[in-house]
């Protein structure tokens, strides 16, 4: 297909170009079926789910027809769709190959006809079909009378075109960022943004489904009905209520914004097709001097310090590691607090945070990827392996221990049960130590790859069972290690020796240290023996 | 042993590696002399990378023995790892470190004293033309710069034998020249460089000893003159050895170039 596209494009004038691009887009869609059976299944499932979701939305909108506040909902929906379209290319830069205009830079094409053809090609796909269904549903929900339905046709067209043009224009304006390393780093944050977005949407939907919930939308709708493509959607309602002048103004506004978007996009295209690409610019960029954080001087000398510094630098600089740490720390704190607030629970919920943070220890070398070869070249035996594992564990402990202390203290302050502080903290530290121990062992025995360029994949191809085995087995083993301490705590409580409970803090701390040390000692010779196997496993992504 | 120039730098016996059904390396026996610039040549898929990975301890062989400077790679890894430097192909570096940070990190892992690492890193960065980019993250380096920083990391502990997998692949002529200079100076001091390549001109101009690998087996080994034999160039000898000669595909492209377009 691409050869036909090239051949036709070479001779292209404006008219012949559009079918070429549409055919190219159709081929790309069709090629989704030509992948491995697993990816094909994922591809088909995603289409089925999108279709089902769209059908449900359509049904919902039809049911809402005649609801007094449904117009506010459709206006909001149109604007949310447009915002979604604007963000999608930033998070999935490689999602649509026709999105990247730099691929066309070598072809003799003029920006004018190119804009038209690319716009037409953009209308082909799952996303545009989904948007079309929602827009049609919105018209059905709000249109009253023949005139309103007639206005619905341009309203749907304007909504769809505005969404698509917005995505294209944003992608083109940011193509330099998107094709650069910083852009790819940014895309890795999408997982976090989408997770938060789902929470917010969930919360919003719950509020809306309460009695009189949709009335809350009215103040937003008052503003948004003048924001395209919301204005195009609202024109349908205006027409139904006989305000033809208002409807005309809203449609005109949408059309004007669409024209503006197309103009912006075309200007961006011209610029992209005639200027050097990002890799050239990045190479020519003057470098900024990196200031040493001073951290290096505080850490111990030798292998331990080097390993710690490298690990901590990766927490700050590697987008995937940073995202994992941020989400674990935030979720690990959020869940206990929400549960304590909701169920009047106790500060033992802090163990949830221990499990989340400690869980990162279970695949220490996965984030190294194939760079692990550099480490293994310097591991000459169990001693080096022990120092490597200990350095990584210390780099984890450096943020994790203060975090745990702060969290438990804050939770205790929140619940007011200050008497439980020593035992919760003590047991928490013991559990953390036990997780360090089992984590070191699973890292050596059950390593797996962590794909770097993908925000949603945390396990390499075909390694899911290894990852689960390591995590579940490790968690069980770590919990089992804490049983003596837990039994002691229970006994102190039931036998009335409450005065001894504060002793659990130093005891738990010592127990955790001992557990971690033992685990590292057990893991080190195994790691030293299995270096090539670990490399083969973590380099799989 | 080692730098005296007489004994074998690398001794390989009966090296095998299978990946599932496919045999990547099918019984290699090879004795690489020390103190020379050695070329390991072969077409794509010949087993060069697999062989080098097994020789340097990165990949466990199915069977066979590898000795470097008299030490068994799999029985005595500690003695081997301190004596070799490696620049693998297709494996990443710690790319979120700057060039200098990467060298410091590698040096510390190797147990070199801090100021020695600093001094050597500065000199290597200078000689390889990376001084201006030493504080840039490796992830932002070009292919040539990556190869150079990888080479610097491999040389930092002054190894006896250096293994380089396709060190000139994707490297611009200026970077290639600086890599060449460093390697020539290094071998002149008695050290051994083993590098793989499929660019025969390069091997011919750099190496004094060559091993030809195809289909997972050694097809020829010896000094450049011995392997070249009667052929005019190493390229001709190589094509004959791997049986790829006379595959001219000319007559179907008679429209190409000149005439009506």
C-alpha cells in the first residue's frame, strides 16, 4: 500500500490525493488484523468494546430525550470529547501513523490539498466513528421538531470536524515535542492522567446519577454553549425552542473556530515540512551544565554509594520509575486515609502502603532492562552481588522508611489512638524488612522485563505468570516471616501486658533489619550464579 | 600470559548455542592470538553477536569452553571480568545518566579509586570528542556518541582484551576516526581487540588477524593474508567462503538510470 501511496502522491494534485490518503488509512486499519494472533485479539476486543460502549451511550442519550437538563449534558459531552481529542495525540504519539506529518516531508505535496486529504483520512477510524455515534445521540436527545433535526446535520458535522481538526492541529503544532525524547517521556505520564481522569469521571457520574444531579450541569453549560463544538450542539436545542437567530450564531461560531483550526493546522504543516527535524535540533542544542545535587557526597563510597546514587537518579529522571514511585506513594497514602475516614478504621491500614512500596522491590533489575549487562560485567561473585542488592535496597529504604514513619504518625494523629503508634510502626518496619528480603530473592530467581516505552505495560511479553508468581509468593513469604512478631503482639494484647507494647517499635525495627540482611545474604549467591539468566529475562522487552 | 604477545588471548572449544529449533552457533573452535587487532567477520545472522555474548559471559552456552588469558569464563568469572572490556550491540546503557555520570558509575562498580576514575574519564571524554557533551544524558546522544561512551566505559579499567560488537555500525566518519585512533593506540601497547563487523574494507584496513563466521561455524581463520589467499580483496575471499558469489541481479533493472523517465 505504501508504495502505491508514494507513487500516486508523487503525481498528486489536490483531487487525487484524498482517496490515496483514505486508502492508506483503511490499509492501516486492515493491517491491525495482520498482526500476531494475540495482538489481533486485543485489536478486535478493543473494537468490540468501543462499539458496545458507543451503543450504550447512544441508548442512554435516547432514553434521556425530553429530560429538562439533557441539553446541558450534550453541550458538556461535546466539549469533553473535543478536549479528549486534543489530548489523545499527546499521549499516543505513535497511535496513528498518518498523524505524523514528518513522514510526508520527502513527498512533493502542497499544504493546502494536504490539509484537506489528511482531514478526510482522519475521519476514517474507530475514534471518529465513536464520536459520530455520540454526536448523533446528542442530536436525538435534544432535537424537537423537523427544523431542529435539520440543524442537527451541520451540528454533527461541525462537532466531528472540529474534534478531528483539533487533534491534528495539536499534533502538528507539537510534532517537534512528540517526536523528541521529552515528548515520549510525557506520553508515559498518560497512565497516571488517565487513572486520575477515570476517578474524576466516576465521581462526576455518581453525583449526576443522584436525584436532580443533572441540574448541577446548568452553570457549566451556560458558558460551554458558547464554546465550540458545544455551541454547534446547543444550536439544535436553540432551534427546537424557536431561537433561530441564536442557533445561527452558534453554528457560525463553530464554523469560524473550525476554519481557524484548519488555518492553524495548515500553518503548522508548512512549518513542519520545511524545517529541520527534532533529532537534528536536539543534537545541535547547546548543553546545560548539570549541577551535582550534593547527594553524591552524602552517600557511602564504593559500590554501595554508586548503586544508591544511580537508583535514586533513576527515580528522579526515568519517567517510568518516577511514575511508579509517585503513584505507589500517593495511592499507598490515599487508600489508608480514605478507609480510616470512611470506616472509622485504625492505623493498621498503613500496611497497605508498606505492601505497595515494598512491592517495587520484587523485580529490582527489571527497570535496568538490557543495561543490566553493565552491572553483571562488574559482579565477580557473591560479595559483589550482595553489595549490589544492598545498595538497591538502601536506595529504596531512603525514601520508604521516612515515608512509612510519616504516614503511620499522620494516620495515628488522624485516628487519635496514639497508644497504637509503636506497635503499628514496629510491625510496619518489620514487614518492610521482610519484603526487602523476599524482594531480593525474587529479583534473583524470578526476574522479568519492564517495557520502557509503554505506560501501560509493566511486564515483558510472556512473563506475566513469572511476575505474579514472584509478587504473590514474595508477599506470602514476607507475611509468614512476620508471624512471630504478630503472635507476640496479639499475646501482649490478650494477656493484658499493655505496658510492654511500646517495645514492639525497637523490636520490629530490629526484626526488619535482620530479615532484610538474611534475605540479601540468601539472594546474593543465587544472583551471582544466575547473572546470564537474569540478563536474558530483563532484556526481553 | 596476556600481554606477552605469544600465547592465545582467547581460546574457544566446541562452543554451541541453540535458540529453540534454530542453531545459532554450531560448534566453534577458535584460538585468538594476543596483542593484535582481530576481526570477526560474517554476514548478518552468522552468529557473531551470539558468539561474542558467550565469550564475554553475557550468554550461557549450551556446551563448550571459553578461556580468556588462561582463565575459564564460566568457572572463574572474577578473573575474566576484570581483564576484559565489552561493548555489546543491541544492549542499552544506563541512558538516564549523563556521559560522565555513566563513566563514574561504571568505574565505581569496578572498584576503581574515585580520583583515578575522574582522571581517566576526563581523558577518555577528551580523546573521544565527548567533552562537550559529557553532562548531556546518554538518552539524548546520537548513535556515534553512544558507541563512543560505550567504548570509554569498556576501556575505563584498562582491560587486557577488548570485545567490540559492530563498533562502527551507524557511526559517522569523524567519530569512527576517533574510535580507530584510540583502538590503534590501545593495541600498540600490546592489548588485544576483537571486533565483529560485516564491513570488509574496515576489517581489511584495521585487522591483522581474521576469523570468518557463517551459519554458526568458523569458515576460515588466520592472518589477513592467509584468509585472503589468492583473492584480490578480503571482500572477494569472504564472498567465496560464504558461497554468495555470482548473485548478480542486473538484467531485470534495465530501466534504471538514464533514458526516458
